C-alpha cells in the first residue's frame, strides 16, 4: 500500500465533512495539475428547465462517434456538484473519460429535500434523452451511452434502470450505491419520503433482475452499510442469474476517494471502467 493508501486506511470507514476534506487534500495536487490538460469542451449546458439541469462535456481527441460515459455525482441526495474548469472533484471523471477516447458528460441534478423521489431517475432520463438528440454534434455516439454513478449518483442510475428501463443505454457502472438491502436511514427519508413507501421506491428488484451489463464496485474502507449493499446485490444477482455481475472491491480506498482518484496514476479502477465501457459499446 502506498502513502495515499495508508492515509486513507487511517481515516477508517466513517463519513463526514472532515473526512471529505482530508480525502480532497490527498489528491488536490495531482488532480489540480490535470485541470488544464483536458478542459471543459462545453460547460453548463442545459439539459432541462431546472437550474440544476446542467452538464459539462469533455471531448476526446478522436473525431466523432465516441462512446459516451455519463457521470452522476454523489452527495447523500442533498448536495454535490459536477465541478468544472476551476473545481476538479467530479470533473476529474469527465477528464478521465476524454483521455480514454470517450465523450465524458458530468451532470448536476435536482437535490432533496426540495426534489424527492423519483427526481434523480427522471433527471438521468432527461440527460439520456438530451444526449440522444445532441451527442453527435459533440463527438459522441448516441447509441453507445454508459451510465456511471457514485453513492447517491449510483442510486439515481440504478433507479433510472427501474423507472425508465434500459433501451437507451448500453450498460451501467455503480460505485458504492444503495440498492435496498439495508434499512432506511433518516437522511435517506429526505429523498424517499415516508419510510412506509421506501421498499417500493428502492431499485432492488430492477437492478438485481436486469439484463443490462453492470459493473459494481465497493471500496475497501466503505462504511459497513455500503459494503452490505454491495454483498446483497452480488448475492441477489447470483440467485437470479446464476452468476454475479462484473464487480470490484477496490483496495486502499474509501467512499470519497473512489471517485476522487480517477484520472490519477492509480489506474486500477479507471482501467476496469474503461475496459468495461469499451466492451459494452463495441
């Protein structure tokens, strides 16, 4: 384990603003240096009517027809931002995508408690619909879309599978998400509403039963709840399909560092993601 890995291990499995700040500091120098290397090609593009319906596009060097990787940030349903020219968190995923030869789309979406279930799934659907019409003129192939979300963003991607179906996308990548295998927590209720309707609003059955190709990942130092969700999904997929989906437990990372480190010299997760996108869009 390298120096960064040791620092992450020392933080344990807790979540919170202090842990987030410390994780940001671990990658700030390397990620900050990459800001100018892959600039935002088109920033704050509106994909819907709400002020949070905005996305940034990161174009690859190749000319047209590129696979599209859509990234949906985390933030516990209540906060989060796509980043951009001056803020690398989450934007780093778009840059990673462009460097791999994909059109990277990093989105904002409506937040709870003002916007409750199924707003996240609806916003992912709106992004997909926008890309179907507009991606080609930005160098992307609208028939080769892969969705990727982390934490709450993974919930919204999984919920898109449940609410909107899968006809318009090729695959989904779920990083440290909640799929319905653990009880509702107070923070979740701000998005899902009355706890009595929580079971029917979770994407458990759709994600476990879908034939859409999935890449599911969990961090070694994810909180126990997220680890339980990962294992629950693995077991349910095995029961329903006779096989687990493509999956990864990422050593030396936690809930925050898993998306934050993408684009750095630690290529383990990035290589898995890029290989999966290429295979499912070929």
